[in-house]
């Protein structure tokens, strides 16, 4: 997202329309929650929803309004450091694990803060914008969509840790009658191919995070990718065949972590003798029997668990390059993108993810759904973030953004693993084939799952 001369400007109304839609979507996610729900921080890696509401407003105030809105008056001087997340170049910030202690400022003040920022942003976007301001607003909207997903994952964990295990929202149906088709394979023979993308430095009409750039050549050997994600029933077989007690299946760090954390199943799985399967799973709709969810993709797994299963099954996880090549090759993508409403500054690629036929946030499912019997490569977008076997690092020629915004992605390029494809709580306008998510390999609170891959020579 390179800068250009401040003398060039961007028409603001389409961007204002998107701004209003994204900000409203955040409020709608919070609608089922009580003020007490908004305060809970159930693990150090999660944050209270109230903090998400404040921090996403802080982002626009800090990176847009303070620099591009003449005469802007910050809402409160303490908010500049209080709701800073990890931007060390902007000064100190509270410890992340203490965010649940922010009973003050109260919720009313946080909502007033959002209203204050929104009013100033609306006023700013009533007029043509400097191109750099438009780019930062686009980044802020993508940032808020990331936090929408975090709101869903964090509140799910918070409600699960409540002894009452309340539902985020009551279910509309209890059981899917869809049977996942047998796992099949799609063969690819890429050779030298291009991965990532390069933005036009003169354009402000497209968006991508800096870690998706630049587009570059990668050699990919022939491989095969599973047509669908691994299901709960398939993962249950791994558990029942003593998968969590066989060190030969596990990476060394994974074995140590699994033993230290006493993992015996995915996060949110609990033993239940009243079910045929012997398990129940906590969802955004409360607990459901594994019997009802056996055909759905397994989720809330660490990279270590996904890698152990893949070895047990005699396969492996795909690289992020294999995944992107497969996703970009889907013929229906352009048709589905063309059929959805076009929003300004949403995606940099004409291979953006389809909103149609993908289980993303807007479906309201809030849980993975079974693959269909239509055949071919399925569930590439939505359902679960897919662990790859690729470590998170910069592409050849990668350059982070200048200034504090350079801390957004680049400084995390250490000890992280790439995930691809989005999940059932990812906004549809937020995901695309080149999108690179990343987490520590032990992370389980995200909607993370996996599909299998194999080298072409290993195919039967």
C-alpha cells in the first residue's frame, strides 16, 4: 500500500458507504451480548469485546483523523495509549492480559468514542480525500473486519468458559442432514508459477495487505489437494486410534505442547456419555452432540494437531503456495465475484474469494458446514482457516509500510504459521486467494482446521 503525492485525491462517497457498512456490522455482532459479556477476557490471547470496540475506533483516530482531519479534537487524551494494541513506535500501552480490568472507561464512554470518531470520519469523507488518507481508511476497514472475526472467536471462548455455557445466539436448526462426500483428490501440475500480487502504486481503488506483496515466481512441484476439509468424524477416528498418545506422529514441539496442555481432542470437545459418539462440541449456538456435527469440518485445532493427523493419515498439509495456486485456479471465482455487490477498496485481486456458495460470516451459520456432493474442489473459502505447512515470512522483495503502520504485519514474521481461506466468521468482502493469515502453531481458539495434500508421486 505505497504512498503517493498528497496533491492527488480520491472521491470519497463509495468509501463512506463501505465505512458505514463495516462499522454497523461490528455493532450488529455485539447486539446479542450484555454489557457484562463485553467485559470478559477468558484467555491472554483474547480480548474483551469492549476493547475491540474501542481499539478499532482508536485505529481511525490515530492513523487517519489525527493526520488528515484539520482541527480534529481527540475524544480523550488517555485513549491514545490506553487502546494502543502493539504499536511500540507510538509509545507505551497496557499489558494485553489486563484488558479485562478496563471497567473504566465505562461502556457508554466507549460507545460515545465510536460515535465521536464516526462523526469526524463522516465529515472527512464528505470531500475528496488525499490518496494516502483513502488508503489508510481502506486499511482501517480491513483491520476492523479482522476484529469482527476476533469478536466472534473471543466471545465464543468467553461464553464457553462460563460454567453455564450460554449460547451466543440460539440455533435455527439442530442437525444438518448433509453427508460429506468421500474424500477425493484434485491434481495440479504448476511448475513455475506466480504467487501474491503487486499493487499499482498509482491506484487507490484496490487493497491488499503488505504481506501479500509483491507478486513473485515460485516453483511448485506436481501435487494433489483434497477436495474437501477433514471432518469431525474423520478426526474422531484419529482420537480413537490413540493419536494423542503416539509420539511418532507429532512434531517435537507439538508433542511437548500437547502434553503440557493435556490436549486429548480439539478445543470445545467434551466427553458426553449420553451421545452415540461419546462427545459433544460447544458452538456459538451452545453445546451440540458430535452425532449432529460429524460431517462438518473439524475446527479449533492447532497446527500441531493438524500435522499429526496428516502424518497418521499418510499425507501432509499443503504449502501456502500450493493452496493459493489451487484457489486461484477455481473457474467459478470470477463469476461469483461478478455477481456480488461491488464495494470500493475491498480486494486487490480479480481472483477475490466468492461470497456466494461459501460459508462466511454473512450466512449466519457461525459454524462450519458439510461439503456438498457437487464434486470438485470445495470449501476453499469459508468454514475454517486452513493450516498450511508454511512458516510466515516476507516474500522476496517484501517491504513493510512506512512508519508505525509497518508494525501491522512485518514484525510478526517469526515463529508463526500461515493459514489460508477464511472461516465461517470471516466477512465475505474481507477474504481473497492471496490473503495470508498467521498464528502461533499452538493456537486453537481460532476457527482453524485443515485439508490434506500429497506429492504427485505418492498418489495411488
